C-alpha cells in the first residue's frame, strides 16, 4: 500500500468523525502547549514557545499534517487569509502528522515548501494536544480570542467558511 493510499484511507476515517463537532458551543480556555517553529519566528517572537506566549491577538490555530489531502487543499485559503489579515489576526499551523499517522515532520516541511506557505507553522512534541483539543478529524481549526477563549472549533476542511469565522473571531475579540 502506497503512502498516499494509506494517507487517503486514514483521512477518510477522520472525515467520518467530522460531523461530531463542527463548532464549539461554549467558550473554553485554549490549552497551553509548547511548540517549535518551522517558520514565522519573526512573527511569533521566537523559535521555541508556548501557545500562551503568543496571546494578545485573535488567533486562528490550525492542526494539520503533511500527508493529509484535505489539509493541503485548505492551505491556500489560510495563506490568503494570512496575507489579508496578518495585522489583525495571528494564524498558527501546528503539524500533528506524526501523532495521527499522516506524515513525519519532514513531510510537513516539504508540503510547506512545495506550496509556498509563509504563515507561521510549527510542530510539537506534546502528543496530548490531540486529546486536549479534542481533535477528531484532520484538519481541525480553532478560533481563539486574545484572552485565550476558544469561541469556535471547525473539524475537517474549512473551505469558504474561513472568512465568516475569522469575522466572528474579530467581533468576539473586540468585546
């Protein structure tokens, strides 16, 4: 079985869980975790950080994997949003491929290079973030206010829903 066939199969299994939790109905605090950047140290303020160290701006936190076809499909939309909103919203992509069987860190970095993605991305050694963030499908995206409240969770590819969710995050962050 090829790596791509295996990745598509695993992604399909994650997609079955997508309907379970498309949005968080009650805000909760975003769990803190340590990460090491692939790129974006200048934006984030360092190479080895904790999520709590990048607080202060609305945050779109995206969990993705290097061998995840839906992750690859949505990255151009995230890049466009980053290019348009980087002064108002922080975008951070965390590669969790090694934890979900969808690639290594090298696969993740290769995907970023191939797709010319420039927004801040990182990896973590903290396997518990999958459970603590209740990641049930790949990709999964969280919309977090400057004070660390998760106001929305999107499981699976986000597609054209990204813009309205970023607008909702900005509105919630202004309160």
